[in-house]
C-alpha cells in the first residue's frame, strides 16, 4: 500500500496527500506512532482523516498508511463484563500495558487471545449450515451462554467440528463451501457503520419491563423499540438510564457513556458488580458490556462509540437474546459530529450542526428492532435503543432533540421542576408519550390483568383533570371547587406521590413488578371510587380524607414483592372502612 504524507493537522482532523489508493471509511495509521484514524472525506488524492487519539506531536510530512479495512469491532466470547473505550480498546488491558492514563499509539487486542474457552458443538459433520447458523456454544459467564455462529457470506456443509478448550482465534470447525473449505473461529469482525443482517423484522408488541412505574404504566417501550430521554442539566437522565440498565428485563445490557462525566462511569463501574441481578441472582456485570468515552477522551472516538455499542448489541441480538442499549448521551455524540463537520469546513445547519444530523441520528436509531435472526432456526432477537438527550438549557426545540423525536416512538420528557421537588423519575406525565401504548396495552390486558388499559386510562384522565383544576385553584382558591373535585385533586396527588414517585436508592421501592404496579394503582383508584360513593351518601370530604387507611395506601410502595397479599389486605380494609363511615352517616341522619 502506498504511503501518504500529512499536509495539515487541525485538532483531531488530519489531511494527507498521495492517498489515491485508499477508500472512504478506511482505517489508517497516522504518524510515526501509528495513531488510529478513519478516512471521512476524499478529494482527489487527499484524504481527510478523523484521528481517534490525541494528535499533539503529529505534523506535516509524517506518514499515513491505510489498512484497507473499515473501522470494525471484534466479536466473540469475552465481551461481557468488559469495559472498552469508543473504538473497542479494553481499558483494563490498556491500563496494564500503558498505565493509568491513555497513551498514544498503544495497540491492544479487543478480545483476549490467550484465554481458553470451552467450546461445545451442537452440530456434527455433514450438517448443512448457512450464515448465522449456531454451530456451538460457550459458557461466557455464569448467566449467558454465548452462541458461536457461522459468519456472514459462508454457506455449505460441516467438514469437521470438534469440542474442547480453544482460544478465540483457533479453528473450531471447517465448512466445505462452493469456493473451498473455510475455517471457522470463535472470533468475528464486523464494520461498525453497517448494520448486521437479519432474516426479517417483526412488529414489536411485548413491553420491556423496567420496574419504573411511570414508564411501565403510562409510557412503555417495546422490546425492539426506541426511546429518548431528553431533559435539562440535573433532571436525572443518567439515573433513569442506570435504573433501566439495572432493572429492565433485557437479557444483555450494552451501556455507552458517550461524552459524559468520568465520575458517572465510575459510579456504574462501582455499582454494577455489587448489584444483584433480579433475574439471575448473580452480579449485573455478568450480562453487561460497558463502553466509556468520557468528556476528556478524544472527541472523534466519541462519534464512533455509539456505532461500536450498536454492533456489539446487534451481535448478541443475532444469538436470539433481548438486548437493551443505553446511550448517554446522544447530544455529546452530535456535538462530536458538529466539531468534525466544522473542521471539514462543511456548510453548517441549525446551531452549527451538520445538515446530515437527522439522517445520521436515524441511522443509529433504525438499527434497533425485533428480528427473525439468520440461521434458519426461526430464533428471534430484539435490540431496544434508549438514548438520553441533553438539550442546552432544557430547550426541547434545539436540533438534536427535534431530530431524535422525528425517529423514536417513546418520549420520556424530564422536568426540572419535578427534579427540584425530588420527584423521581422526573418524567412529566403531561408532555411524555409512547406510540407503543395500543399494542402493549393488549399485551398487558392478556398477561397482567384484563382491566389494565382501562385503569391506566382512568389514572391519566385524573392527572390531566388535576392540571385543569389547579388552574382554577390558582385563580380563585380551593374553596371554589366542589367536594367531588377536591377529592379528585387528592386522588391525583396520591397517584403522583404514592404511585409514580419512586426512590431509586431504596431497597424495595427501586423496582416494582407489573403485579405490584397493578395492585398499587388499583388501590389508589379504589380510594377514588369508594370516596365518591361516600360523598354521594352524604359523608363530609374531611372525614374521608382523614381516614387512617390513607397512610397505609401511601406506604404500599414499600411492601416487598413476596408480600403483595398485604396490598390486597389494605384494599379490603379500605372498602370495609368506607362502608363503615357510610353506615355511621346513615345512623346519624336517622
């Protein structure tokens, strides 16, 4: 390959001449230290390269060599429990080789080449295989069985296959194809900017259960769906993402810290290994991949980090797993895009973002979905993509938020006023929405309770009515309201404070199963129904609101999952107490 020469260095952007044999998106080695870069623009023999490492010390005349391959990630056993940077360099191995601070030009393989894995074949000699066919398994962690698949583009008959302990780059099978024999290893490579192929895309109808009541009840996201969490500084975007990563019922979690504070990634690293996985009882890290490109890391690698995470997530989806990918935050990704666009001297769009911001955002969100995987066995996998957006000053009309809202189907709008009141999650129930509600509502009615959608509709109607009644209260005072309207205000307050508000750091309240959510919401709405019945019977509102049972309703959120019958007991006692005060009113009137 012909060696190019640098003619210009502008931060992470390097321009090199004599690159006419290179192609767009080729990975190149820049300078004497061989810094990793990617060609993002070609003009005649000049290539514009975004370098994924600090470019200080690089200057005109230094060599540039193309590898002839696009930016790719390594896929195989060893991804789980690992932490990578934006271009899949393992930070533990990096630290062991170069120390606590990132050094330039250090090359470390993404997946350990020395560790041996126990490969268990599931096929035998003579079996026909195609792209995506599972030929064997490896117990990657105590909770995840890694499925070794035939790489794309290979089809034929198994000529040999053997079990035993192998490293990822040793041959475990040989496939006889029309073009000769192909050796199959446990290690694959895939270009990050191209979505992995699948057989068919399915309409997602099953919810990803998060254990966060405001999400599961009012704004659910489907397995294989897309959601965004926009909100101003300090409104709890990162904590919401952490909660979804911890408690969402996805089998694999890929968490991308894209341009966020280093201490937040430190929190993840400290919390996840200690956190007991509710599904398996093991450490949550056993089914988690972390990708960290913090705000002090090279900006170009920030743009690549989302693609790296997506490709790893698609790989596990292809095994038939349900995968959740959290990107915190896509605004920092867009800012990296804007910086590179500015250095390329492209015509800026709104607020300096490139004109192609919308199409790039669509590219990453559209890679989510529920699919029938390749391989011919009909297995299904799902990739759910949840992206945080950090609009400057909380302005949701800014370009990144608007570009995202045109693509995603779930909008969890965080409200700074709720956050300041210590209401978590600070998701505004009046401005948020979920376009999966109708499909997921049917699933909830069939799998949780037949009256789920009618209950959630009643609760949302009460919250919307509360908003209107509060306007009247602000204008003329609460005395202008009828007793039935004042009861609605109290019930709406109970929905907000006793049901929607959760404590992320409380052992029990941090997560609520669908059964618990149903019982809690039914309890609050029953208070509304029974209270209205008592008002009609002539009971004064103050007597209804002064009932001691209300304290027990408020404390229902702290009842553990294995004692849900206690909520049923509170419900029975509520009906009994209301009947008692109605009977007393009847005696008094008599």
